[in-house]
C-alpha cells in the first residue's frame, strides 16, 4: 500500500494526493467560511412564478425556488465540491453553446433541510 503525500490546497485544507484518493479529493467538503464568501460573490438565490393550469394548490401558479452557483467550465471541480459539501443538487452545463457550468439545488426539501440551515449557521455578508 502506497503512502499518500499531503499538500495544502488553494482552499487551505490538507488533502492526500494520489490516484487512489482522486474520487475523495473531488467531493471532499469545503471550509464553510470559504463557501459563504464564494457564494456571496458567485451565488444566486431565486424564486420564480410560472402559470401552470395543472397546479391546483396554488391556483394555477407553479412556484420554484433555486440556489445556484455558476463558474467557467474549467472550474467545474469547485462546483462539484460545493455539491459534495451540501450533499445535494447537481452540476450541469448551462447549455450546449456555453462554457459555463452551474451547480443548482431546486429540491424544496434540500433547500429547507440543507441550504437554508447552512446559511443560517454561516450567514452571507453581501446577499443578506
């Protein structure tokens, strides 16, 4: 069994390097203070309303809440690490002609159980 070397990455955390740790490296959690600052600058919280006659509960209106963070496709790893940190959501391309990737959470349960409690514990400074 080979010994993995440790290095301090650009997020300030210690991480074993090597092929056998590649999967773990991609999904390890980020420092919550760093996440707060990053989301303050790069994140978006939105609620949209769409007319949908099949939704009776809200009188024909579909309400969708979304948490998103966008980055250039070369920085997709950071979006994957956000997904690993929150334990929910998905990373996808913004579109076939775009070089932007998006980490998004639209599950109401995940927003209530994971995203909101995180930002209650680690409040944003700019996007209060």
